[in-house]
């Protein structure tokens, strides 16, 4: 079991003289991370942004970007502190989480208007 995150956006497929249009949704980013990292995420202040964005009224990627930036900076500044939250079984460690947060943040910068969806 893990956390699946998706960034999705709509795009127009066809447009007819301003009267009708057809739009579709595309997934522009998807990623998965283990729930074993939730304590580390809490400590970094990014748990809700990643696992429960609806609780902080975050529906678009741009809504969580500042939180992810701050949390990622903290993760990078205090690696020894955050490694204390590594999962004992090895499924969910600092060295996997930081690159995951970096990728998610990059996607949020690339697609700020994308809608966030999570599956927990």
C-alpha cells in the first residue's frame, strides 16, 4: 500500500466557432510513495500537502508548491534528523523521499494549474 499522487489538467480537443467544444483530461504527473514515510512528511510539514491536500483546501498544484518548497528545504538542511524517521524494514527511507518530493515539486512548478488527486 502506498500513496498515489496525480496532477491532471483539461485541454480542449475541438472548438466550433465559439459555440461548442470538447475537452479531455490528461494526467501530467503520477507517482507513488510508501505510507511508511508519513511520519517523516509530518516532521517536514508536508504531510497534508502530500497525503491530504483537501484538508488544507489545496486543489491545484500551485496551492501546495510553497509548502513543498519549505519542507524540501528543511529535509535537505537536516538529513540526520529526518533519517531518524527511516522505516526499520527499509521500505520508506530519507534517501527515497527527498528525490520523490523534488520530482513532485518540479511537476507542481511545470503544471501549476493542474488538479491534485491522491489515492491513499
